[in-house]
C-alpha cells in the first residue's frame, strides 16, 4: 500500500473509533456532513480552514427593518463579574455549555434601523480596541452600505465597545450622521478629574470619548427620554454608566427595545445582583435590572442586547418566578 493510502486507512480507523464515542457514522465524519462543533481535535482529517463569515439577521417592526450586525467579540474573564466569585461564574458558564478557556464570550452587536427614509445605527462597536473586533464596516458592506450613508448613530453609552467605531483611525467614520449621546455620559467621559481618578481599564473609553467630541461636529448631547424620529425613542437605563440609554423602536403595534448593557451573557437575567467590572454605579445598575427584568418578562418585550449571543434578540421569560433568556427567532430575509 502506498503511503497516502495507508494514512487514509489510519485516518478512517481513528474516525471510526471517534464516531463510536460520538454516536455518529464514520462516513458522515469523513465527508464532513456533521456540524463542525462535533469534530474533536485529534481526528486525522484536518478541519477545513475557518472562513470569515459576516453574520446578519433581520426583524421587521412595523414599517422598520432592524438588522443585527456584529463588530466582533471578546472573551471576558470569569473574574469580571462582581457579586459572584470567578468559580461561581465559571460553573454557571459550564452549566450553559458556554465556558471557554478565556472566559465568557461577549458579542459586540449593533443594530441598523431603517424605515426607507433614514438609516439609524445603534452603537458603533469597539472597532479593534477590544478583542476580535473591527468588522462593522464589512457588515454594512454586506448590506451594500457605506458608513457615509448612515444618517444617525445613537451611542447607548461611552464605553469603548459601543463608540470606538465612530472615531477608529482618528477620523469621523460616519461623516453624515447626527450622533446622539446622553448628556450625562458626555459630561462624565469628558471630565478630566474623572479621567484622572479612573482605573486603567477605563482609560481607552475616556480617550475615545474625547476623540468623539473633537471629531464629530454633529454630536448632540441629549436629555432624558425623547423621540429621535417617529417611532424611535430613547429610554433612560442609567446605572451601567450615568447616561446609559436604551432605544425603543415601535410601529403598528410591534416593538423592539435595544437595552445595550442591561444584560450580560450567562449571569443575566437569572440574577440582578451580578455586575460587570466596567460598571460605573453597581447599586444603580442592580436597581435598574431589578426593575427592568420582571417588567420585560411581564410584557414579553422583544429585546436586543449588545453582548448576548448573536443576534442578541430575545425575551426575558419567567418560569415559576425564575427568569431566563429566551432567544427570539429572526428572518433570513424579509
Ligand atoms: Zn458593553
């Protein structure tokens, strides 16, 4: 037998053994007809090189089309969740089969809201300042859009993972967009005394906030709950940062609430007394979650959350008083 043939036979033997333990047919494994996730490292056939894909998902809310986009992701260490020990968080992640060696995967989801007249983007992603990110421009391109075709960007708060994309590369990347940010966040993140007193891990957010104020002449510091355009309004979700806001999209009896960092994967909405390291005012964030989660469950509100698994669409369900996240369905095509 020639050498390649021998290798192939060895490979098939290994596959057969593996298939037995997985309850799968060796033929299925060999032809690659099983999902990649079920392949284990060490099988003789090398998995195909991963291709970069551009995830997109859409929902219709009345006259609006809302498209979930993603700038990328970062894995957050289990120790970043005050209120629980790293061990407790890791156990919870394991129980949900989402524990990774590097922690819990946080997506960076953005949402494009279109009504045929205006294109409004909610958040701009970290744009390479954190984790594996910087893919929002590609995601927009997959929709046939350039950043200069966006009419407005609503930034839910001035953490780097939500506003970095506005000014990545030291320029105004959305030159034709009105930029809406809550006034309390603009005040906080441009305050030199707050910057000097802040921990190191917030320095990038302070630096990028200063860039946004310098480079985006159409920045509007907004106050309170107001309408941006008919059917798109701001919700006050203060706590995570002083001016942490959500966006409610509503038309023809349908609605979607983009709640930004009200929910983090693995720990929410099961508990409200778990925070995240970057959180500004933990007591206020906890109080906001304690109010919001049961109300969202009662209303069956369709929610979009930045860091939940793509596309970040779901609902808070109450089952005998216990809350859990239920992913919502979405459309390939409207
Ligand atoms: Zn965030």
